[in-house]
C-alpha cells in the first residue's frame, strides 16, 4: 500500500455543536464533538476509527459526508476535508448543498442500524436503485441490471428484490445497505458501526463480505467501531478517538503490540479474553500486583 497516495485528506477538523439556554434561547456554550483531527485515508485501505460512545467518531464520519448541517444548521465546522479525484483535490467542507451533489456519489455510507436505515415502504430493488435515480442517467434496464449485479455481490438474489425490508433478518438488511452504498461505484465507504446492531455470528459474515468487496472493488473504507477486536481483522490502520481528539493512529499490528496512549491501552484491556485461567493474572497486572 502506497502511503503517499491518499484519496482523502483531513486537516485540523473541528466540529462544535452550540448549546442554547435561557428564555430567549441564546447560545450559552458549545460541545466540542471533534477537535483538530488530521488524518489521511490511503487509496485502497481500510482505516478503523475506534472509541467509546461520545468520542466523536460518528460525528467525524458525518462531517466528511457534509451532512451534519442538514440536521444541525448552527453547527460550526472548521478545517479542511479534501477528496482526491483524478489527481485533483476538491475541498468538500466549504461546498454548498448544491455544489457538493456531484461528489456525493464518490463517498457513501453504511449505517449502523439496518432496521431504521431502510425505508420500510420501499421494495428492496427500489432502495438500491434510488442512488442510481439521483446520481446517474442510466436507463431503466441499466438500473435493473446494476441492481441484480449488486444483489449478487452481497449474497442476495434478484427474487428477493421484490420484498420489503421487514421480510429480512438484520444481517440481510445490512447486506441491502451495503448494496445501496455501492450503487454509485463510490471511491470511499464510511461504515458507521455497521455490525454493532447484529448478532456476533452475523458480524463475522458482514466483516468478511466487506473485506472481499474492498479487495475486489479497491474501495477505501473508514470503518467506525467502538470495539478494537472488531476492527482488528478488517483494518490496515487504526485511529483511536477520545473526547473528540484523535489520540493515536498506527498500523493495526502496532496498535495491538505497542499502544502508546493510556486510553488505547484501556481499550485493549477491555477486549474480552477467551482464557479464563489468565483472568486473575490480568487483574493483578492492572492493580500493579507482582
């Protein structure tokens, strides 16, 4: 992997949400959700972003997509978010809603909850086809052909495309979400805790599917999770967020073998261990007992 070939460049990104109070609902403060985050996403890599709830990792993903202001118009976003397309850098954070539309097809998201992220009133084929309706000039037959191809890629059949989301299991719904995200042939996928709402047995299937697709389609993925053990097998690098800051970012092996930040070390200690006989020794180690 060529670390000199980034597809996404983030520099000094900060996201502040205002706090309003009083009778006149004036701004009385702000919440610093993301603080001065800088990182590059290398073309073709999977970058894991981990941290506990409230650490700012999902806000980081939403800021990259430039969708935060749709739900929080008073939010303050500072810093640079640049996507590299055809050797040109496009600054996304300063584009208006109309200006950013041509670039949305290059960055897509897989959402955390497969139950609420799919429109329950739409057939699966229409859910997957919707990004094509918005972002392409394909004919109807071309769209239907693409939908069939995408369903096959995620392990579903064309017969299943005539069903509604409630007829599928959680794992199958997430496969539908993955197919929708791939519809516009994106360069970058932001996966916001895509397996946290699934059973453990299904999590491995979805992670393996994403790894296969990443390799086949040369996707660049930001994989957001709160559990280091989840990102260990899919990520080539891991960034650790704490209180809105990116406190550490390393190759995955280095994060697990030689963590530097105290918070990273605590996250590693929190990973469930399959060795019950070593439990007492780990407890003594944390307490400093020799």
